[in-house]
C-alpha cells in the first residue's frame, strides 16, 4: 500500500494506492481520500486496459462495495449484497456489451 500525504491550503489530501491487478499489469484501482469540512470524500478510480467477461462482474462488485460503505456511514445496512450485485451485474453487462471500443 502506498500512502502519500500532501499539504494543501485547506488541509491534507491523502492518496492511497491499494490494489493493482491484471494479467498484464496494466489495470489499476486507486482510492483517494480528500479532507472535507464535514469529513472526507472517497474517490475510486479504475483503469481498465481491456474489457473482458469479468469486467461487468468487477464493476458490479465495486458498485456494491461503495453502496455498503455509504450505507454504513448512514447507519444503515444493505440487506442482501448478493441481490444488489446481481442487479448491478445485469446493468453493467448491458453497458459493457453496448460499449463502443473505437
């Protein structure tokens, strides 16, 4: 894990590179945390080098993870992560299927 703190005029910005994966080493996932007056902002970046059959699965998984984080911060729980994943998997499958690669 790589953590970089930068001092800004409004406080500190923390960037955490938490995960790099792929067969060819080119796909990346990065989380960034930014200080805000009422807490912090979490930003997720995913660089996908090549769309595969796993891409909609991965996107649905990240979507559910972020929904769970939001729910926990709002003092709620997600009743069924699996059902949420299935819903988002269908949506992302359609988006990836219709994605223009040109």
